[in-house]
């Protein structure tokens, strides 16, 4: 009889142990399901228990604003104010630094964050696992569209300029056929003027492209700066202290790159240059202000924020990468030829311009470690 009781008790113990293990197994599966796909709740939810000092973040607005204005304004002032009498080589040196800044910014400050945002575990599995190259795809599409737009605009400008040149030549032929007085001299002068016109049209093509490049660079850097500012606006006090220094240098060097292109575009007026410089300078502070305003409600790990930030960063990366290599292969050789060829120690001068590109890329790459 005692034996049957022992068997019964043992079977009850086994059943209880089985139930306990089964419950643990179900809890484990439930935890795995909650932690996969759209990310764990802790990782993707907004952290409300952070140390956040509003006056400190408001102060960051003005610090970033000053750094942006200084960076953008220096190249523009150096080009327009004759009192500075800055040697042309130093201006080209600054433009070369800007090329390195643009290239590093496109890859390290835009494309890499886009990859992080669009591969976040907080996004749906259908987006992150079915096709993992979305950030590179958006950047590629932006670069291809930029090339098409650039080619189409250049073709249109050449067509319009050739049409003007043809009309000018038709007027010359008409006046000579009417037997005007001193037609030979007038024809010679007109043909000479036609030659100058043709050269002026070629120059106008180049200036128009530089203007378009300045606008597109402005768009890409400004959109990027708004999102960086938004991140700074919602970060806690500890993160702000490290981000503030890095972002100040980031905005300064991006401002130098943009200011160099604005001054090189030969815009219609100084007010136009000041407007473009101001738009960029206020972009990051505006982002910070928005972040301060929505810090209690925005979730930087939410799907909407990650999608918008990632797509914009990837597209802007493609735009800046196209512009950067375009400047590297076209403007840089032209500037080097004008500044260094025929000069004493021209090899050293040329190597200095190469060093400027490496310096700009290196500085922005280093800053990318902290942003």
C-alpha cells in the first residue's frame, strides 16, 4: 500500500515539474516573439526617465548658430571683401578642404546613419530582412537622378546658348548683305564680338552649373543638419555635452564647404549669398528647437522617425557624393591648373591642395566618431 502511495506521489511530482518546465518554455517563446521583428519594447520605446535640462539645450541653439555662421561666412567674406587680400592659393586651399568635407560627410555622416536607421530592429521585419540594401539603393537612386538632372540642365543651357549664337550670326549676315557703310570693318568687329560671345556662353554654362551645385549642396547639408539638430534637441544632458562639441565642429566645417561653393557660384547679389548662408546656419538650431519642443512626446526609436531620418540621410548622401566627386574630377583640376601651373615650387603647391582634401576628409571622419 505504501508503495502505491510513493508511486502516486512521484507521479504528482513529475507532473508538477513538467507543468513548471512547460510554463517556462511558453514564457521563453513569448519573450523571444516580443523581442524580435519590431524590436523589444525596452529598446524601441521612448525613455521618459532621463536627466534633461531645458536651459542647457536652449544654450546649445546659440552655440551651434554661431559656429555655423562663422564657418559659412568666412569663405564668402574672404572672396567678396578686398580688404582681406587673401592670396588666391589660400582660397583654393579652403575650397579643397571643402571637397574632402563633402565626401566624408556623404559617407560617414549621412550614409552610415541611414544604414543604422533603416536596419534598426524597431522597424518591421518585412523591411529590414527581405531586402537589406535599402539605404544604398536610395543613395544610388539619388546619385543617378542627380546625374540625369545635371546632364539635362547642361543640355538645355547649351541648346539655349547655341540658339542665341545662331541669332547673333544671322544678324551679322543680314547687316553685311544690306551693304551698310564700312561693312568690312563692321563684319570683322562683329565676328570678333561673336567669338567673345561664344566664349562668354561657355563661361555662362560653367557658372550656371556651379550655381546648381551650390543649391543642391545647400539642400543636402541643410536637411541633414535639421535631423542632427533634432537628435541633439531630444538627447539627455550627458549625451548633449559630448554631442555639442562634435556638432559645433561639424557645422563649422560643413559651413566652410558650403560657403566655398556659394562664393564660387557667382550669385546675382551678396544678399543672395547671405540668404543661402543663413538658411544653412539656422538649420541645425531649428532642429534643436523642434527637438526641445517635442522631447516629451517624440520617440527617436519609433518607426516613423527612423523611416524619415533614414531615407532623407540616404538620399542626401547620394546627392553629396555625386557633387563631391564632380568637384573632385572637374573643379579641382581646373583650380590646380590656374593656381599652381607655371608657379615656383608648383609640385609642392599641388601636393598642398591634395593635402587639403585629405585634411577635410580626415577631420570630418574623426568628428563622425562622436556624431
